[in-house]
């Protein structure tokens, strides 16, 4: 597969996320508490770039996705596209948000079963009050590898892979500058996943669209991303190029994620000792003091409990939030000759 990670990352900023927060007030046993779903996340996405986001379930990835496209308002921080706030008042803010589209995990549930595929694809244009033409619907269907006549079918008449292609067509019909993929291949068969990943990369090459690609599948994130950020318990703990991350992750959590990812080489799988994370992810209602990963980290010391590590430069443009970056090692024996 041709991968975005093999290309030189673009450098013209499109989207800027600064100190983004989403805190939910909740009541537990009659007591008011705060759930820290996203807590101070910052990143940029350049034009024509794919930024991958990886992390365990519950780390805040999907909340970030919804904040970026404007499906929910943040508790703090800012999301800007082309230097403008997506929550600016009036038509200006609405138009910016329409330039941010999203592809969801389950294509069947993201489409109205009472509408045809063509009507579902045209939805973003109706939000913009723009005139929808059959020619434009046929154009985006062809872009994603579907026949134009599929516009007249109902969503349930399409296979899972075809439904996701139609969802991608819907995300592109209004010519967005950024598309967020939130676990968009997770519900598909393995063979279909590869086809959709290839399609995503091909569309970026042809259209210049930027992506925020969110997944728990590290192999998929590595395959199509220019840069990767790792999230843990609502925070970013590492940011690096895809090549840097594959070669040498620095944060202990990143090392564990990298070591747990399957490799297609059976020799490596036979001779590898997996790095296993111990314990459960702490509750976002009561995150640990200092470093939030310290309760599961094999390197944790007193300073990790007392002082929260900042996301700081670690050389060659990468960032890491750790008091002991690079000291956790991938435990892999030398391959047999």
C-alpha cells in the first residue's frame, strides 16, 4: 500500500487546536464531580497532511474528534481553521464548521435509513443551503469508487464497505479542507479495511484534503499518517513523525502500544516478548496526581507522583511528556539468522 508516511509532511498550517478541554459535570452517589474527557490538548494539522491519533479506548480520542468538527462545544481552549475560530458568531462560524467533515465508525447508523444514498450524501450541501445537483453527487460517488446509479439505492442495499465509501463521499461533497476519520475502518472486514485505507490516501493525493485519523489500530495509523500523537487519559503524551514513532517511541506508554502491535513477520512474533501494561486505566473522574500514566508505568518514581511532566521538545521536532523519555525499551530478542 502507498502510505502517506513515506511522503514529506506538508508545512502550511490549516488547523490549530490550542489547550482544548472538555469537562463533563457528573453526579456520582449524589456528589457533583468532573469528568476530564479532554484536558489541555494542543496540535496543528497542515494542508494536505494526515495527523494520526492513537490510544486505548476511553482516552478522549473521539471527544477530540467531535470538538474539532464542532459537534460539541469545548469547556476551554480554541479550534481555529485558517486562523479563524470555528465558533465565531453567525454565518462565518457556520461556514468554517462546514469545512470540517467527519466519517464515523458505523456507516449504517450514520445514514438516515429513510433517505436514499444520494440524499444522504447531499446532506452537507443542504446545511449550506447550496443547490445540490445530480452531477455533483455522481462525481463524488465516482471519486470513492461507486457507480453513480447507487445514489438511488437505500443504505441497507449497500455492503458495509460500500456504505463507508458513501459516507466518505458525503464527507467530500462540500469540498472540506479537513475530514476527521473516527475509527472509520474499525467495523469493516480486514480485506475491506485495506481498500478503504488505500482510498483515503488516494483521495488526499488527488484533492489535497487534510485528515485527522483516529484509531485504536496502530498499524493503520502508522500506514497513512505523516505525524502521530499518542493520547492517554485526556492528554497528549507524545507527538512525532510516523517514521520517528515506528523507529523509536519515547514515552513508556507509546513503547507499550508499539510493542503490542502485531507485525506481519511471523519470525518477529515468535521471538518477541510483549510489553504488557499492568492495571486498568484510571478513572477520568479522579486522574492520578503528577503523571497520569505513573500508576501503570514501570519507570515511575517519586517525581512522577509529585510533578506533572509537560509536553516538551525531545529533539528533531518531536514532543514527549515524561520525566524519563526514551528509557523504556522494546523487549525484543534478536531475530534468528
